[in-house]
């Protein structure tokens, strides 16, 4: 009932580590850390500012001992309230940790501290001829640590992936104050990916080894105006299906264009209702020119009104200024602006846009829509007046309804903005109670006392009404009979505490002999034919499908998988993390936990940041965390140049689980029922 | 009766609040009805907006942070434009009860206006901050400063004499005595500058005295321009004034010295707002007298801080209708030297830039770029002269760390800010830095002489004159 002062007792200890000037509890400081770019607010109890990376771990240790929540914060530019201290506690301000430690162009890696501004790294890389691929709109003022924690991305995401895809290794301080270094190609479950979009709820990223990419020699941009949004989206679908490597593919709707172009709007045909910005890059001018030609053809087939090509830097910037001018122009239309985000499968983009427009009309709101047509993201920029209670209310209701639109179209409520506080309720609408409980288990394994950025990402209130609605509509949980049998079997074994050896084709996992205690559980029965969605460039595959057979089937359709050649089943390749490249194309996963719960974490969108990154967690799980039922994989157009090679093969024999692998195992499979021999000795010694 | 009315409206507010579906998410939504008494108007970029409206436009996106000198020096949120906006908003909403909480946050603002340029909603944080300081922390400058200001206002000649006595002390090697007399503390050059030897060789003849004969209004019938001698040009860098008037004469024909008073910025920046208004009034009166005599002309200042301040004169008189109109007419004829010349109207020169290899860069004066939005014109001209020699430095629009707009900024923040500027100048291996503000130029020069003596900073007028002399047909 009363606010208790938890900090003053610790003040002396904290001051000893960081110095007297760096622990702040005055009102101005606390107030200034009570907000971020999202819509929430709450005051911390203290703010600690670090001048050295080494100071963080001891401070975290003290705080976790005293059970005081702590929230890492750098630029504080995230849009969903990810750094709001909902339970009070201490803000760990790491924005002074902004050293670029080294840039290694040979290994194509840069080591940076978490507080390095994305734009500063880009400027440092530019003279060397490299760039850091994640390019969120906030690149000039957001930090790399924040980008990774939110798994941010921008227009270049389409070709180069998001922040998590460009992370090689992370130094993470876990909530108990331990320093860990995890790499994405480590043996065993991928913790780098798990930390990457956890918004500081599983640990604090202090240093990151990030991938750097050489600048392409040529970059060309095409803008194409269309009379309807459907035409624009059709054109973009066809462009992506050609297999041409697209750097960025953006779409804008009429209102966005009107506000951005202002007086120069009349320069375009008056029937223009949508515009596409298509950007290509490459080192071969001839290939690029050919690709440009075919893109222009596709645009004209889809009755494009005007098509402009920019080849010089100036022209390019002029075309991009149309898109980049939307936010500033909208900001000046009304006192406040809120940027909403969601992902839908690309194929339903026109319907989603239409529904969103209807909602906006219903609530009499003005908004410009900015669409990443390549990835299926829609960003309504809604303008309103925050001081008008009616406005605020309308915006809130409209935002929720828009989120429901995304979800009802089998999309995801967020992708690059994170979940934070503002969007956590939408997890209820996406996931069943079992799935949310599973996410809670993961959080509990890392952070038993709920101290690291508490109450973020995971919903605190139960609101599952929509979940049932949405799922009934889309029959998300329709399973093949074999899967039902498997789940029933696993439930039986869970109840009778029978240990299982998960085997599939037996390519990767050399299981011990079947004994009285351990029984085989064969997953190769999961072999329903794959479902290819050619327009959306995804394929849903059962775990028992052979990888090469799948590839052959895809090749017949003119598609391919962007992974090296691998033997064995899809489930086996993923569970063994035979090659870390598989994580790049893994979009969704359906699993059965050791206790026989069916969990569906599959969204057929290019990016979905809802909850923790479960897909990566099951890469390298060796069947010890559960059974993979099916996956959604990204496919690409086969143009015969699959020259990918496996850089590194992992072997189960080399796998030594670290503390957090074991903690996760204990949380997910407390009785050690699945593939028990892997963790057996470690669990016992513990 | 009145109480009852208040009760009723309070009830309505409570009702409205209940209507909102309250969760942790939206506890911060405030209601406009609450703060009717905070209708203080600020005047910015020809737009009137109440203080509260301006502050609450902030969407907290954080785009202003990295370019803010005080934030990037401290990396602390209260020292960022976003932080200041939020704190001010909460203060106006009575959620922060004690205004002193904000003091440090407000006094660290350099008022450079970089955030204004960056902000999508164009929130005039500098104007908001100075208005709040005016409202909540009324302070008067110290005795010496106050006396100096009064002398400057009422007895400019006496002030010149006083200054000359000080300069004499410096010349004869007794700068400490000059410091005691302290007259130059209001020129935007306080003890910090003194330490940095800006006044090593102070001029014993001021610009107005040098140019008086040449540009007096005695025998002239019509003029095209009036030269406004800024304090820093007049009393510290008369050479710049000489260059500017030479340029003006050559390009625009006849003109005179304005015989003006200080623009008032020096009074405003040390907190004496009433005095600033007095200065402004005197200048406006002087302008009107000249206008009656000569008709139309432009007022040219070679100090961008002064020019930007004079262009904002209207803001000083927002509650005085008569003066406001007069101020607006005055402001309309003010021109910054940086916006005056373009490639087309400048004298044609021959093969410039080809003769020597050097790197020239342009430092934007805060007053020019953030208040007057002068960006392209000087760059185009320098680029035209220098060809490949011109190179844009990183963060060229960022403040260099002089404090013409706020004299109370902590030294530490200025130090980090100017260090960054020198780093950026050095990063492109520049030989010459051109800028349109005298204080800015002096600050950069004194820092350069310490850390990167290879380069020098010169005023835009000086640069243009030297170009003209060198490459004239």
C-alpha cells in the first residue's frame, strides 16, 4: 500500500561501483525516465548511468539480490513502451557505452558496445566500403543494443534480414548478474536468437558482434504509380516471384502520398492511389539493367501509370524523400502522431489495407499508410490530439481493432517495434493459454524472480476471447491425424512418466538402445505433403519430410530453399541445427511439449516478433525440449544459383549444455522425459 | 458560485476519466480543461502557440536527442530536448509541484535550436525553455553585468570608453584588472573566453569609429542598405565589419552605418528580458527614423545570432499590439549576411579554386541554420569558388559551443560540445572553416589553436572579400 524506499539501503553499495554522480534519484531524473516513444508512463526509483561495461554486472548482482527490478535503457526510442519501469525499480542507462571496439572486414564482423548509435556505426563503416544492414527509420538516433533487443529492421530487411539475423555473437548479462557470451553458431539451442528480441526481459545485451555487409556497387530505385492499391500489391507480388533480389520494396497509399508530396502531387497522374518504391542492388550492371527492365515490364502489365527510374544518388534520394517525407508531413498536421505496426501475409495486403481504412473511417481518424510491400508490414501513422480525451479514446480503440485485423488475417501484431507494454495484450489474441504459459516458463528459466524488465512482452491479464474467434475462423489448430496420435502418445507417456527417445530418420541423432525406461518415439510418421503458398513464398512442411525430397518438389514448382544441401528430415535438420543457416528461413514452428501440449508458434509472415523467438530456441534442441510437428519455411525462386555451402557442421557429441540450456530444460521438461541422456548427467550434478 | 462551477467541471473531468478504459497504459493522458491558466503564448516562426500546446506536441520519438549538444555530452534524458519538453509539460499540468526540479535541466539548454530543425513537429524547444525560465526563474544579472548593460543602453559612448580602458589594461599586460572592470562579460564573452586568449590583442579602435566617415548618413540621399554593427563585430572584430561593408558597397551600392544599439540578445541571454525589450525599442525607433529619411532599405548584420534575434523581435512584444507591428516591420527588413549573396548576384570571378589545393568547410551558425533556415546559400557560393576544395564536415549544423543564446550553460557541456566540433573539423582535415557568426568563429579559432592549429576559422564576409580580391577579373 505504501511506497517503500528500496533504494536508499543499497545506495552506498551502488555508489561504490559507479561513483556518486552516476546514481540519481532526484525528481527531474526519475520523471525524465518515465517515458519512451510509446504511449505508456511509469516512474523508476533510481537511475544509474554507466561509464564502463564492467560496472553493469556487479550492479545487476546487487539489484537481483535485493529483488529490485531493473530495466536496461539506451536511447529510449522504442515505440511500444519497452523501457517503462512498470514495477518501479532501477533504470540502467547504458547510453554512454558507445565504443566501436573493432571492425574486422576480413571476418565481416564489428564488435560494438550496446550504446553505439546505429548511424555512428554506419558512418564508421562507410569509408571501409561496408554497412550494417538493419536500417530502422530511427537509425540515426537508436542504438545497436536496442535494435537487437527489439529485433528491428527497415526497408533493407527484405534482402539483408533484421537485427537478429545480423547478430553473430552477444555478450549478455543474465538477471542474476552473470556475464555470458553466446554465438549463433554455438552447439545446442540458439540463445542468441532468443535474447535478440527479448527486450531485456531475459538479459541485458552489453556487447554485440554484428555482421557487416560490403556495399553493393550499384543501387537503382524505381518508383511506380498505380491507380489502385491492388494493382500495386499485385505488381509487388509478381516482382518478388521472379526471384530478382530486391533490396527494398515499399508501398504508400493515397493519403500518405498526398501529405508527403503536397504541392507536387499534381505532377503525378490525378488517378494515382498508390505508389511502389522498388530498389535493387548488385555488383553487375548488366544483370541489374536486365532486372530493372523486367520490373518495369511487370509494372506496366499491372497498368502502372508512371514509372520512374533513378540511377544517380541524387535521383534516388529524391524518390526516397517521398517516402521519408510522410512522417514529418503527418506530424505537422495534428499535435500528436502514433505509429502502429503489424505484419500480414503479403497475399492479403490489399484486403488488410481496405479493412484498416474502414476502421479509420469509422473512428474518424486521419492516417497515412506506409507499407513494406516486400515483407508484408503495414504502418498506419495515425494523427490525433493527445489532450483531447475523445481523440485518445478513439485512437486506442482503433489501434486495437487494427491489431485484430492483422491477427484475423493470420498475421502478427508486431514485427520490428517490439511488444513492450502497448502490444502485450495482443498476445492473448494470438496465442492460447498453453502457449503463453510456455513463454512464461522461458522467462522463468532466465529470470526466476521477474526482475529483468518485468511485465513486458508477456500479457499480464487474461483476454483470450479473440483468440478463440480468430482461431476458429482460420482453423489454425487443424492437425493431421498422425500428429493427433503423436500428441496422445506423448500425453500418455507424460502421465506414466515414460521416457522417450525421439527418432526420425536417424541421420543426426545417434540414439542409445531402447530400454525398459526409454521408448522410441518415431516422428517420421509426420509426413503429410507440404503446402506451398507460391504467392506468399512460404511452405508449410511436416517435420518428417525429407529435406532433399522437399527441395525436389519445390524445384518442380520453380522454387527452392535458400539453404545448403542437407540430408535427413526437416525436423531433424532443425533439431540438430545441422547448419545455422536454417534459422534464416525458419518462419514458424509447431511443437509438442514433453507434457503433450500442442503449441503453435507459426505465423506465415516474413517477420513476427510476437513473444520470444521460439523457432531459434528449437534449432539445436536435439529433441530434448519437445517434438517439432511442422514448420513454415521461406522459399525463394529457383534460378539455379544455389551456391550455398555448409560452413560449419554441428555434432551432438560436442554439445555441452550451458547453465541456461539446463535451466530451460528444467523449466520445459522437469521430469527429463525427452531424449533424457543428453541432459541426464548435467541435471544430476546440479 | 464560482466554486460550484469548479466543482461541476471537476466532476465532469472525473466522469471523462472513468469513461476511459484505464489500464497502466494511459495514465498520462491529461485533459486540456485542467490547465486553462497556462495560456502563455509563445511566438515562433510567425506562428502563435500557447506554451502548453507547444510542449504537448512532442511525440517523444527521440529524434532530437543525438543532435542536442547537452544530451550528447551527458547522455542523460533530462538534458535532452525531449526530456525538457516532458518536464515542462508536467510542470504546466501541475504534476511536478516544485519548479526547481527543472532548473538544472533548463539551464543546460544551449538554446542552439538544433532540436527544432530535427523535430518532425517543429517544436520550438528553445523558445519554450526560455519562456519557462522567464516565468518560473526570473533572475537578474549581477551588478557589473547590469551596470554594463545599462551603460550600453543609455550611454554607448561611455561604454566604449569603459571598454577601451579595459582593453588598455590587457595591452599593458594586466588582464586581471580588466576582469575586475568586467564590461565585456556581456558581450557573450565571459571569463571562459578570457582564459582562451580571445582578447589577446583587443582592438583600440572600434568598427563604428573606423567606418564612421565612409558610411555616414550626412550627404546621402538614397541608400540600399544599412549596416547593423553587432557588439561582437564592433567591439572585438572590427575587421569583419570592414569586410562586410566593403562587400555591401561593391554589390549593392550606397549604404550607411545604422548607428545602432545592441540588438538585445546579450541582455536576454543573461536573463534581463526587460532590458532586451528596451534595446529592441531603441533599434526600432532608429530604423523608423532612417526609414523616414531614406525610404526602403535592408538592414544587414554579419552576426547571425543578432540577425536571428532581430528577426524574432515580434516575440518580445507579443502582448503589446502597437510595438508588435513596428517590430514586425523592422524584422522584415533584417537580412543575415549569409543569405544575402548567391552565385547569381555575386561578382563573377575567374578560375577560382583551381589555384591551390586546400580543404574548406562551412560551419553553420546556430542562429542562421536553425532560426533562419539558411543552409544552401553560403554552401553554394563557397562550393562555386572552391570547386573540389569544399568538403562538408560531419555534424556541420551542430553548435560549436559558444553561448550567445544562454550564458548560464555549464562549462563542462560547452567543453564537450566544442571538443566534438574540433574533432569533426579535424576528421575531414580541413584547412579553413568558414562561419557566419563572430562568436562562433572566435570560439572555433581559440579551440583550433589549442588542438588543431593547422586550421583557422574565418568569417563568411572575410572569406568572400578575400575571394574577391584574389580572383577578380
